C-alpha cells in the first residue's frame, strides 16, 4: 500500500479478492477488525480457490469455512484478573507484561518488528503510533526503560523500511501514518539516556520529516497531486492529514461501504485521513459537524498536526546542532520559525482569542472548538498572552467533572462530547504547566485521575475513553465498544500521579 517500497509485505487481504468482501459484508464477525487480523492456515491462493469451488453449494457455510482456514484472533488481556484490593498502580505495573507482544515473523496482516512492543489492549492487537508515546509516559514511571527503547527501535525500523511510521504495524495501515510523536518519544528517551539519543535517531527523524513534507520542491506545479503538504493563500507551507487510498478500510469495510452510499466519491479518502489524525471519529472533520458522510478532513489544516511538525523541526535542529551540522541546524531553525509564524497567522484568531483549524476551500478558519487548541501550549509555540487566553477557554468551556472534553459538540462520535481521552488530558495539562497555569493544571489532573480511580474501583478495568460530563456513565460512541486495557490511559494516569 505504501507506494514504491520494496519492503512491503504480501497483502493477503488483497489476495483474498471477493472472499474478503464476502466475509466483511456478511458480518460473520461482530467486529470488522477480526477478519483482517486473522492468520491464514495455508496459502491464500489455495483458500481462495477452494472458496470459489464451494461457495455456491447449498450446504456451504461461510463462517465454518473461515474458521477452518484461518486462525481467528482472541481479544487481548481478556483473561487478566484485576486485583482491585492491591490498588490501581499495582494493576498498571502488572499489566505492562500482559500487554507486551513480539512480532518476529510476518503473520497475515501483522508486520514483523525486531523488538517487543506494548499493545493498547482489547481489539487492538498491534502497536499504534501515537498511542505508544502516551504509553511510554507510564513505562518511564514504571522504570521499564527497556520497553520504551524497544518500541522506539521498532519505530525507527519502520521508518527505515517504509519511509514513515504507519498507523499501526498492520499491512492494512500502510497507506497512512498517525500524529507524528516520534520526536517526542526521542525527547522522552533522552531524559533517561542522555542527549546522545538525538544524534542516534537523527537519520530517522529526517526521513519522517521527508514523508510529511513530500512534494515541497514541486508544490506549485499544476500536475502536482497534494499529499500531506499544502500551500496556504500567501505561499506558506503547512500540513494536513492524508491517506493514499480512496477505498473502504479493511478493518471497517462494512461501515465504509455503507457510508459510501451517502458520501461523495472521495468519502473513503476523507474517512481514512480522519483515521490518520487519531480522532476517528470527531465532528471536527465533518462539514456539517454532525454526519460522517460529510467528512472533509483533507480540506482542513489542523492546529495539532502543525504543532507536532514544529516540534519535529525543532528536534531535528537540536540533533543537527549536536552533530556539529550548523548549516542544517540553522535551516531547521528557520523552518520551525516559519511554521510558528504561519500557525499564528492562519490558526490563531485575535477576535476570538483562540486557535481554530483552517478550512482551505473557504480560505478561512473553521468555527469548531476542540481541545486541539492546547497543542501550541504543549509544544511551547504560544505567546504568554495566547496561552492565558487558551487557559481561560479550557477552564470555562472544556473542563467538566471528570476532566476535559475533546470537543464541545455532541454528535454520537467517540471523539466528541461527552467523552474525554487520556492523551488530550496530558497535552492540555502539560501545556498549562509550561505557561505557569499550575492551579488549572492541577484541577485537570485531579479530575481526570479521580475519574480513572472511580471506574477502576467499580469495574477493575481501565478504559480507552471516559464520559467526563457524567462520571457515573460509561463512555459510548464510535465504531466499536469501549475497550479495556488500556495502554495510553495507563501511561497518562501513572505520569500524572508521579509528575510532582
């Protein structure tokens, strides 16, 4: 799926041809992700040939055929028994080994990796890119530096082999990435291993940057097909989320096929781009702020992505300077300065004293309020005046009993109200600390960790997301049920409890 890569493994999903769509459209598994994660017991060509010979027989049973020819994956950590009496921190420290996996061989859609990694849990049986940074926050507290380093080595390996870090280590994720947190992982590891880490991973940092900035030299040509890089009205360069494919996602094949009936010809591309954002899904990406079939993700220049790429530029600058490459360091210093200026120009609203995403087709900011406004504080891009204004908005509009809302809009999507998510609590919390808003940061920390503790006491589980408006209710919304485990919630909880 990732173009022009000699290392791309065989995509058994594509080799299954009509058998794959038959299984997904018949919904023989409750979760659409199950079949793409199955492992063929023999050559896919043989399985497909046998299917074609049998499928129109009166006694043919598709589910029986699949279970006979594929190893069906189990839900991760489903048998783990919580010892609530020993406390939540004991639970999390014990879970790291339960959630640790190795993928030494290429099985089915799973991409082989050289080192161990931590999976989120539940239906997520692979490592995910941006999840892993927030998981690492907890691994650092647990003194599992070995696992942190192993996961970073895996991401460096993926960059070297595919030119970027995929959404997750699955062949069906090879058309997109996720929010670029690799530079923050390097920064985190440097706290344990020293600043030499920057020089060690400089080649991979530069390769990842090249992936996000592909096309810069030919951006103004009429025949250029835009990818992540976009040109703003006055010629500045910023970035958007993007996926290379415009077809149903294998892991959500039935849902996307249904959405295609209402959406336009590029709806699958827009849905996939939203998946790259990590916010899959939020009405932030919808033209009408309510319905998935109006997704217009590639039309939006997001404040969070561009803040992350500013950090990547600053990290490369630091690594180049440490390596003695002053000329390259100065180049990336200028790149970061230009991006910060463009973020302020296009994504900051003086009149409303907040950040907004930018809608390219309308050549104006959106009017959609989301917690992505905390990213420039998290990175340190904001001025003190801007940070003060954002702090006021976070407290007055986003902060609820159990923590911070993701957006102020209720759409039924999981990345909208009333839900809160661990990674975004951390981004806002740390961002506020960066600008001296310690009291508000403490309110967020206390509200969020208390919510996690309350639900753990009641259920013995730690979840992917939480209802922050009504802490007595469980979080809902999305294409699948709320998952237990859960990597990034574990990580952020531990880091917040030990941040002092």
